[in-house]
C-alpha cells in the first residue's frame, strides 16, 4: 500500500516540472535531526557539517524505491569525487530512522549519511510533496550548500539521472572559486 501511494504521487509529479524555491544565494535553513551512516545512528546538524566544507544535501522521496535506489547508488559511486572536491554528501528523506539505517548500509554502501527530514525541513527547503492520506514526502531536489551556509546550486527534477553529475559540477566550481 505504501509503495502504491508513493508511486501514485511520483507519477503525478513526473508530469509537471519540479522547482526548488531556494535559489542560489538564499540562506540554507539550519537543522538538527537523526541520521544513519553504515547502519549507525547519529545526530546530524547542518551547521556542524558545513564547518568541514560544502554540503550536497539531496532530498529523495522514499528509501527502497527504484529511483531513490538508483540515485543512492550513483551518489555512493561518486562519493570519492565529492570528497576530493571538499564536499560532504547527505541524503534526506521523510523516512523513519530504522528504514534509513538499512538504506544507509544496503544502497548507500556505508559511504555517506542519510537522515530524516522533518515536516518543517521539507517546508523550509521547499521540497514537500503531499501523499494521498496527508503524509508528506519530499520531491527529488539536490542542493549544494557553500561553507557560508548559502545555496550555491539547486537541481530539482523527479528523475534521478542528472543529480550526481550536476551537483558534482557545482561543487567543483565552488572549489575552483576558492
């Protein structure tokens, strides 16, 4: 039932272009939430992650769905390139932590963190999609957040195909500008 609801929402949203309201230059909302990496749960705060460098914050609708699985694998395969460019990758979903623990191990291959996006975070990053029945999930939007806490790049598209390529290019551009 859950998968059918998610697929119905995704089918509706594929017919219309998604757009990220947080334009380059906007301040990225700080947040604190629970995340998992390689199955281990931890507390995640964006401002702490930004102390190490830029952050690629990518929102995805639901763990263990085909597009989200493909996107997680693509980010896992490219995480070395993101690290070489000085960036941290963090996946965000409205999924509960136990689901993300499993996802972090199986699809993210333990290479980057995934965390729970609260309803306030979904609204703050303008990625909220309402499912039939009222529960919210996120659309598929990837942000590159500069170390200054500002949005450097946003890519919003329900297709997972270009998210890794475009965010990596934006991170490399940020690095070259430093």
